[in-house]
C-alpha cells in the first residue's frame, strides 16, 4: 500500500466497525510487553532444557550419551557438544531474563535452534518456528524498556 492509499475506519456501529476497532486495539499492544513476554518465555524453554543436562555443576553422562547416540551433530565431539549446549542453555537465557546483551543472546539461541532443526529434529519445525519468532522479535525490535539494555542505552544517551 502506498502513502496515498489509506484505510478509512468504517462508520457506524456494525460488524465492520467493531472488527476495525479491535484491530486498532491490537495495534496498540506495546512492544515492551511483547518483547518481555518473548524474552521470558523462550528463556524458560532453554533453561529447562539446560537443566536436563546437568547435575549440580556437572554435565551428566546421560547428556553426553544423547549427543553420541540421538543428536549426532556433525563435526563436533559429543562430550564437547553436551558441555557447550549445557552452558549455552543456562548462560543465554539468564542474559535474556535480565535483558542484557539481549539481541546477541537471542541470535546465539536462534543459531542453536537452527542447528537443532537442521541436524537433530527436522520434523519439529513448528516448534522451532515458534521459538524463532520469539528470537526475531527480540533481535529486530530489541528487548523493550524492562531490560538492562534499555537502562544502559538511556545512560549513554544522557551522557552524550
């Protein structure tokens, strides 16, 4: 749609008016709310997955076994892959929750999601697509005002 074309609001109180009003209300949902929900929900998914790989501060033998037998990532030693995955599934979700380095954390977990989709569970694309949307909201629009990233950006904007 070009700049000359606009959608006029339907007049009256009929169904078209109500649908238009509802669509207008949906457009007023603040990005801050959407980004916060995306950050917290996707962080929980990866944190919980990371918790299945560790016992205290140690990666479990079962996690290494899964990387040897089920996940079978090419070019990566299963022991190393299990340790890297356990680290990433704890570190990046923590950063997302506090909203620090949010875009980079979302990008790292999006990369991890792509590896899982391509090499491990290619038929799970509906789930991975849902995760990707959460990451893309954060990458494209930022983490929102309820984040350390926003506070840091505000601080530096004032000092310049």
